[in-house]
């Protein structure tokens, strides 16, 4: 018996382990609608969250983050220098060599599952994904049946922000923007391009320059991760061998720098609230797990971990 079924049953009707009492009637209260995303229910171990790789997807030099829409069960991936995006079911053996949906560049792609919102950068390429200036950020809606995106609308920042989101991320309910100084938090509204400010805070220990995606540094990943307990940043966005990442508490205090297990590189990190998985991007394609999909000659890999034991679908 799953938890959504238990919500329909009056507490007095249950014995331990969810067994029904004979002759007891069900509650007339309707079950709440599922949230459709994962929530933090445990305590992540930040030193190991990127170690395990469950699935690897190869792309031809796309240099950008992949997202996984759970209801449609579709993986969506952009490209830093070509217009369009890929959208395909998990474990698809092969897919097009170039993006075959949409018309924009889709870099720095992240999703906010509470509102089915996707935010991405249309920045022209420059030593990677380019600088994600405010007027190059676009907001789209992801279809929970097909996994396809609506045409992106230029983001409208309620606080009048006119800087750059050098690195982007999300929580289940917010878009997160690292502007080189602070992490800015924005609420999203279903079907709207408005990003509503919800506060900001600095990192008390600055990121190394190689981690910032600033104009003078290579940017081959462009996302950071937030899992509800910690923020995670790749230590080097442009290295072919970097496996280090920095971890910060929610108040911006540095916890430590850790090294992920395995080979290859970690240029970008992300936690996908739609499927409850940590993921990493390798802009050189050497980091991979046992299960690989896509073009065997692909020069970039995006690696999804297993479903997090510290999170639960609600």
C-alpha cells in the first residue's frame, strides 16, 4: 500500500505497517493532490552525493545541463552554440546528433517542478556558454505529457535585476541565480515569465575564479546544485580533470571542498527536484557510468545518479 492510498484512510482504521482494521470504513476526506516533485526528508552526505552514476547521456559538445521531467519521463538537453534542444525518453539508445526541437540556444537549463517552469540562457557562445546576462534569460513551460517546452519568453525580474546569472540552479519552487557576488532567489508562477524576488545572500567564502563562469573563465557546465540542505559548486568549470566541488550551508558558510569518486571531470553540478537525482556535466566526455546512451563519439557527457535516499516524492 502506497502513501497516497493511506491518505484516504482514517488513522483509526490503521494498524502498524498500514494494515486495515476489518470492518472499518474509509474516510470521506479526499486525498490531496501530489506535489509532483521530491522533497528533502533526510540528511544528504555532501562528500558522496556525486559519486554514483546510474545513467550517462552523450552529446556532441553541448556544454549545458540536462533536466529530467518525471511525469512525461523525458530528458531535455540544450546546446551552447546551436539553436534548439533534445527531448527523449530515458535510456534511449540513440538520438539526433543536433538539437531537433525549439529555436533558441538553450544553455544553463534548470527546472522548477512546482510550476512546471524551465529557465535557460540564450547567451551567444563565448569560451563556453557565454555570460548569462539578465536579458538573455528565457522562461518556458514544460509539458508534463510530452516533455516539450513552450517558446521561451524573456525573463522579467520583479526587483529590476540587470546583472548576469553566471551560474543557475533551482529548488522545487524557486529559480536560483549566482550573479558573481550573491545567490539570488526568485519564485516562479505557472505560465508567467515573471521571476519574483525572494531574497538573496552572499557566500562567505568566495568561489575560485575558475568556478564562477565569469567573462574571463571557461564555462563548460554553468549550473550549481541545491538539494534543500546544501549548495554545491564545481571547483572548475573548464577543466578536463576536475572532480572537486565546494559545498556551502544555506546561510552561505563554506562547509568543505570534496572530490567525487571516479574518472573524468565535473564542470557543472545539479540536483533535479523532478526526479530526485543529483547530476553532473563533463564538458570533455570522460566521466561516465556503466549504462551509456546516445552518440558513442559524443564529446560531452551528462551523468545522473540514482534517486536520492535523502529525498522523497510528494
